[in-house]
C-alpha cells in the first residue's frame, strides 16, 4: 500500500536542476535506500520530503494527504544527519528532550519517551554527559534517539554513518536494521556507499545526475540492472564490460573471444557484454572456453580469490572459488547465457533479446 508518494517532484537551485521531475512510491514500513554518486540529488530528494527544501514543482503526499507545503515540524518526519547535529551545550538528556519541546505533551510523557529510547539504544548511562564527552558511535546513537523520541511516521537518515570507522559502521548498520525490525517505521536512508545500500535496503533507489534511474529489490537490481550505470554502480569488484560486435550471423565477436548467440535475435552492431566477476567459469586448459586471458595478480581473501586478468587490452575481474593461479598464467573462461548482460554502447540501456 503506497504511503509516501512523490509526484513529478523537481528542484532547481538558481536555475540549475538538482532533481529532474521524479516520481516515487514508498509503502508503509518499507526500508528504502537512496544511493548514487556524490551530487546526484539524494540529499535534495530527502530534504524535499522532510520539508527542509521547497519543491520547484510537483507534489508530495503522505497517506493520501498532501504534504507539499506543510511545515517540516508538522510533517511527522524526523531526520538523522551525518554530522549528528546535537546541541553541544546541552546534556544527552536535554538533547533527547529538545525535539519534544514543540509537542504539547505532559512532562511525564516526555520523560517516559526519553527513558524508553535511551534504554532501547543503550545510552541510559550517558544522559548526564555533553556531546563532546561521547564517542562518535555514542553521538550517532543519541542523534538516532532524538529522531526516535518524536515517534515520527517516517525516519530520514542522511549518510548517518559516514563519520564512523569501518567496525563501528558495521555495528551501527546492524543496530539500525534491528531498530527497523522492531519499530517497522517507514525509513528512507541516503548513502553513496553501495555496500551499505545493498546490505540495508528492502528497496533500493539508484540515482544519477538528478534522476531516479532504477528502483527495486537490491538483489534484483544487481542481477537485472536496466542500464550500464546501475550495472557498474553496484558490485565490488565491479562488473566486467567487454566491447564487441554482434554479427548478422548471430555471433558476438570481441578481442577477448567469440560467443555463438541464440539464433533469430533482432540485434546486430556494436554491443557491450557485462559479466559479474563471480559468473565466470574458469575452464580446464584442454577445455576450450570462449575467452582467454593472462592472470596479472591474485588477491586471496580467504573465502574467495580475486583474479585480475588481462586480455587483449581488456582488464577483467574474475572471482575464483578455490582454484589458485600464479601471475603470468594463461587461463580460459566462459559464462553461461543467463549470466550475460548486454548493453547498447550508444544509449547505455539493456539489450534484452540477445544471449
Ligand atoms: P552527496 O552524496 O555528495 O551528499 P547528493 O547526491 O546528496 O551528494 P545533493 O546534495 O542533493 O547531492 O546535491 C545535488 C546537486 O544540487 C549538486 O549539484 C549540488 O551542488 C546542488 N545543490 C544542493 N544544495 C544546493 C543549494 N542549497 N544551493 C545550490 N545548489 C545546491
């Protein structure tokens, strides 16, 4: 059931478009992540939902009610910022009480909410401290607590973990997921980190240059990107792209190797073949695979082995589950039809009827 709906929302800043007309529907209780490179308009979209920016055109609805011109404090949204935005001169307890000052609640109710939230976030022992006396992780927890006490309809997170070290980010990610599964509040989370986006989201919204490019389940987007940008943005090591020609006879010919495609497809001309590193099958020497290349180096990560392979000027990442190779070794590799993603070099969109 659609809960939050954006209808052709656009934002320009002094004539420059930060967000082209964008429509989006989010369900109640959904955890949605906006992801994309720096400057693509993620924060702008979030701030428009929060009411911290005014739309240049378009409308925003929450639960059928129009929200477009409603003041931020009356929207039922609470935002957690990257820089925590805590008041330095106030104690943790006062920071938590502050968002409640605009709500007409009995004092006991305010105290009860602060108590409940600080217990949930395990910050009860920090209530008398000031922000300067807290670690980064503790500050971020207080910032989340400040959003929680308001009991908003929607949580908005703007890159909340980017100031934390890798271990703490991992821990906070789990805590945010845990909170979401407990509270089931609609959550929108902005990040430029594709790993964070993949691990947190139920629904991923990939953005680029002021536009929503694709929305969907993160795994589905990974497996079925609608364009080269999404294919290349998601995945580490990144997807391999091999440029070649699809002939009228139904072959893909490239410097790396040739593949016979299914007959009767309608496409011919230049094409880009995208292959995820884990989807290559390394063939035995005497077994003629489609492609060949030379191992440049190997990264042994314990669970898997990343091979950097060069083939006729193309540099590929191949993940090997267990086989070990030495630099300089020649290898052959192939890929099953269902793991080949085809793109048009001119439009960068998917070509769907090849394989
Ligand atoms: P990042 O990951 O770096 O935070 P982002 O995807 O969140 O990037 P936005 O902050 O939404 O990107 O910015 C989108 C575009 O709008 C950028 O080109 C930015 O320079 C511009 N922009 C954002 N806020 C303003 C503003 N207040 N005035 C003018 N231009 C702005």
